C-alpha cells in the first residue's frame, strides 16, 4: 500500500523507486526524499529548506525576515530560560537529567532501547520531572512550550541527526509506522501528509504556500499568527488531522511520536533554527 501511495505523491519521476521503498532502510529513504526536493527545486540551496515555506517564496521570505527582527516568540524563550534554571522541590533540576545543557534538541526524537519506544524531547522533559518527584507538564501550552522554546533557541545551528538503529527491529518498526502514517490517506477528505508536502509542495492552498516535507521539523516550537501563541509540532499534527477531517490522536501518543521519528529523520543534515515564526 505504501509503495502505491509513494508512487502517486512523488510523481512519475519516482514511480520506479516507490515500490522498493515499501520496506527500504532509513538511509535509502533519506536519499530518495532529499533528492526529490533537490531536483524539484534546483535553484534553492538545500540549507534553505529549513526555512519552511519561506524558502519557496521570495516575498514571504522578506516579510518573515522582517518579523525576525522583533520575534514574537521572544517572551517564550525568556520564560523557558527561567524554568530551566528553577530547581525542583528536591533541589535538583533539568541540568541533572541533561548534563550537556539545554542545547540538545538535535538529539531528539531518539530511540530508547531500554524503554522500547521513541522518546521525544517533550516526553524526556516530563520523565525528568517524574524522576525527581515533580508532576509532568501538560502537553498543551505553557510551561512546556516555553521550556521547549528556550531549548530550541539554545540548539540553533545544531544539525538534525536522527538515528534509526537497524539492529533493533523495534526501532525499525517504529520508524516504519511513522512512515506509514505520513503516506497513508485519512479523514473524510482522504488526504495523507505527503499529498500536500511532496508533489504539491510550493502550491497555494488559499493564502498559504504548502511547505516541503524536508525541513518541516527544524523550527519547532513555532509561533503562528493563526494561533496567536507558540505551539508544538504535535499541536500541528493535531491541526493537520482535523483539516482533513480525521480524528486526531493525543499529543505525545505513540502514533505521533513515531510520526515525529520518521518526519524528523527526513530532515537529517539540516540545521535547527527554532523557535520560529510562521503564519
């Protein structure tokens, strides 16, 4: 099934490759996906795909660069810095769980062999809190978004390097589930994530330009004008599912964590530039 969907969304140029990608290894997938966009947009430097739709439209890019002079996500970063430094009730803090410091977003999502699951940065932060007797944060809004914004800001320039260990069949299965999710039609509109963000990337959807699949995970959390606040990647997954009239999963569900695992892997090699501002 995935092979047929890939053939449709990647177009005729990749038709011969799609069936083979049904059970392709992650590195082969990565090469195919990134080559597809490099060939579709030969005049765009690969590094600019990290800028989302702003890589595809010069006027939008100019407007975005102007916004970045006084970024609307600044207060979230400042609040997150205070949260990172605040000790837990037992005197410990986030630095005791993450001794390398807050510039760590490039390490997530990751496969945790002991837990046998994909661990996102949000999940890791809550596991840290629970280890030290603190209540986990809700996966909606502050304080989680603030903390993630600070970590993202500290992680700017770090290159994404999601590793899928081929010697662990559980990790490969999680990656495949995330891949299947991205390419599977769902909802009353019968759309997959890939229908918008592969072959149709660069096209206008009302007043929005559809971004490329590669580079979509580099800037989170994102301040969206539509939201009037900053939000997580899983909030965007929820919104996308609703837009195609599909019932969304819970944030940090296994389904969305596996999706993030695959989705972020597609952007390996791109530099993180979050938090970001989007429409």
